[in-house]
C-alpha cells in the first residue's frame, strides 16, 4: 500500500558530499540536455556521413603456406650421426638445423617489402612522400600468423579485392625467394668449411699412409689383435663424432654468432668428446705391448699403435667427410624451396571493413559522454569562479 505522505515528509538518507555532487551533476545534465543532445546528434551524423562517403571499403585476402618437406642434405646427415656415442658419454644428441627460416622474419624483411612496394607502385597509391613511408603503410596492411597446426597465414588488406589477392600470393612467392637466397649463402659458407676440412683429411691420410708403409717395411709388423681393432674402431667413431660436432658448431656460428647458446652447447659436446678421446688414447698407450707381437720392443709397439690409430681415424673421417662434401656441393647448386602454398589467396567477395555500425555507435556514445563531461566541468568551473568572487567581496579584498 503506497504512502500518502508528501515526498518532503519522507525520511531521506543523509546527504553526503558524494551524493550531493552526484545530484548536482545530474541536474546540470538535465539543465543542458538540449545542448548535449544537439551536439551528440551533429557529431554522430558527421561521422556517419564521413564513414559512408569518404572511407572506402577494404578487403582482406589470405594465403596459407607451410614448410616444405625435403629429403635431407649434408647438415642433416651430420646431425643424424651424433647419437649412440654421445649417449655413452652422457651428452645429449645435437639438434640439427631446419631447411627454412622463420616465414614471419622473411615476410617482415625490408628486402621483401621494398620489392613488393616497387612492384605494385604502392608509394604512388598510398601518396607517400618517401619509400620508407610507403613501406610502413604497406607493413600495416600486411599481417602474418602462425597457426597451432604449423601453417603460416599471410593476410593483406587493400581497397581492391583483386590486388589484395595478388599481393598475398606474391608475398608467399617472395618468402620462398628470400629463403632460397639465404639458404644458398649459408650453403656457400658450409661448403667452404667442409671442403677445407676434407682437403686437410686427405692430406693427413696420405701422410699417415706413407709413414705407416715405411714403418711396416722397416719392422715387418702387419697385424693387430682383435682387441686392438675394436678399440681402434671405437676411437675412430669418437673422432668422427667430434668432427660432426665441429661442423655443426661452425654452422651455428654462421647463423647465430659465436656467443649464442647453441654454439655453447656444441663447444661443451666437443670438450666432452676430446676428454673421452684423451682417456682412450692414454689407456691404449699403456697397453700397447699387449696389442702387438711379443717380440717387438715397447717403444716400437707404441709407435706402431700410434700410426695404426691415426690411420684408422683418418680413414673413418674420410668415409664421413667425402659424402658430406659431395652433398654440400649439391646443396649449393640447388634452389631450396622452403615453403609450399597450401591455399592460394582468392579474390575476396565480402569486405573486411570498415565496420560502419561500430563507428556510428562509437560516435554516438563517445560524443554523448565527452560533451556531458565538458558541460559538467565548465559549469563547475563557472560556479567556482562566482563563489571565489563572492568570497572576495565578503572579505573586502
């Protein structure tokens, strides 16, 4: 049942400063409601006219690429060989390099973007004063995203749907072009190192063969025990693993610099292998007399064992370096196609923007709140000035 008491007689909550300020501000808004509504309508109408008449539609085209599959090159073979021996000495297997670079890094490179800006004459189209300004505007319209499945999505927006599709597909092609050029440059560095290592191995092997032949002719020793042969094979395998790690470390230095974490891992691996090799050689030298005929003097036995050991090591290294050298030459001569296009960009039919309804709502609510804020602000400032003048009159100052 409603009360018949007048509003003034109803008990009201105490008028706190915050409540008083709230009531005063609402009263100000009601007092100036026509001004607020007029400005809001004018601003919203202006933004609407501008959105429909002066902001063109833009369309977004997408191309999806993914890393290409390769049979594997020289560096893959280098990496695959570092396995069982490293596990035996407590060193994890090294991680090999990939066939392609980051597509996002390639896409955002100045080389690629400047080439496409020139190709499609975007400097004139964007009315940019300098090529740097055109590249920046082009970069703002270009986007790349790596999906959870491993695909790379290239998106480009433009006022022309056909040009948007053309640019998206061109970016995919240029990513492959830059990737191939970088891979060739890397292969040139690799083959120079592998070639030098192989030539050194050939020279070392020739020298050891000559010294070994002269030793056999002088002392007439031609055979080793099975125990010695097994240890020689194990030693040669360790030397091969060390050489593989050195090649991988050189490749990592070319890509990431000498102070990178990957290079530090390779250096640690090489140190572990060298320690293991030194331990094995000391043990073999101590047991040299048991590996050769009993009628051979100890110092001759050690000399014979050293020559045989060096011969086994260099032979095993040659068996590894020769195919690696040949494959490095093939990697240098071929075009490495790093990515394949899963979905080519089609000419988009629906516009991607602008969202004019959102612009209109933003203009409506934004202008309303902004004009309301300034009305309250200026009213309070005006009141403060009047109160300040009255206070001065009362004080006589």
